């Protein structure tokens, strides 16, 4: 799979709509089979765009490149932070962000989604996450076990000052689940009302090794080069419901065990060899 991750600089809404068309064309010319834009890439947090206009733009772009899968970061629809996946002019999947980020007052802007989502395309099963979702390993694990995902796609609006956290979480999700992880973050916002320096784009293979890129945008995900992972949760995961908590301030009677009575030792029986 050839993946194109936009290094998106968010400007005004109209400029963003025009640039999405041009960058999509450039991505396809670069050989991408999956083109990814980051979270709220058309509006940022504080600008608005009618959902119908966003959808019309996504439809036109994907219809112009019918063989390509597009992940259009997210936009606001039905008070949800919604990522949509398009192909051939039509929406084929959607995901509403589940874990809203309180420090940015996201619960005041959106309502949380109520389900996880994955999309199957070209032999891949790809789990969908948005930004703060990556902090919750149970979401990634559920996608690996229930949807048997080969990869996770995480779109984000994550600050540069915490790029080390973003990078670490993406790598951790890759290692613990034995799958590819693709992280696409907004590079910056230069809109006068919302200046922002974003984190980097990062891709990790199932071993947690970074996938190199020659142009900071295109990445090749080649399963034949990854090899078998050391621990695959599909093979060894165990679901445990019970969590036992002990109190160190008192002795737990259930832990007391009667000593086992020692058995008397028996003299060793020695077989003598008789020489003839």
C-alpha cells in the first residue's frame, strides 16, 4: 500500500477547499493508493463549513480519482468530529471521534462517538482513530481483535511541543498490537485567529520500526518486508474480567495456607551390579 500523508497548513476555509483539490491530484500523481488529510483540516477548531459543502468537495475529489481511497481527516457534522473515507465519488466508511480532548473544550464543540470503526480496502483492514483516541490502548486492541485490523490510521491536530508523546503513542500501539500504524497530523495553522504548530507525520511497522519516507509525504507499507511479529495478540491474547486488589494494611485470610506436612524421606534404593 502506498500512503500519502498531507503536511497540511490550515488557512482560510475557501483556500483550504482549493488546496485540497490540488494536493489530492499531486498525491495521486506520486503513486498513492491511500491519501490522508488530518483532523479538522478544512476549518480548524473555530471556523465553520456547512457539512453539505464539505461532502460535495470530498465527492468531487474522489470521483476525479476513482481508484484511490481518500481519508478526509474530519469535519463537523451532527455535532460529531467525523472522519469519512471515500472512493469513486462515494462515502464508504465513517468514524466519529470517541475520546474527546477536554483541555481543548472538545466536549463543548462535539458529542462523543459511540462505536469504533474500520474499513476494508484492497486486502487491508484499517482501523480508524482520531487524535486523542490514540491514548486509549483498548480501542486499538479492540480493532485488532474484533476487526482483525492490519493497520491503524490516526488523524490528528496535535501540537509540536508534544510530538514526542504523539510519536511514542503511535509506536506503542504498533508494537503491542503487531500492526502498522499511520499517523497524519496537521503541520500548522496560519489563520490569524488560530495560529498553531503541529506535530509530525509518523508511520511504524508492526515491530515499531519507523517507515522511512523520501519526501516527508509518501510511505510504502510492504507486509513482505515486515516479517512475523514476536507476539501477536490474535494468537495469544487472553481476556480477563476479574481484577483483584489487595490491601497491604491487613492480612488477607484467603491468602493463608496450611503448611504441607513434610513427608519422611526414604532411603535410596541402590541396585548393586554383580560382576560375573
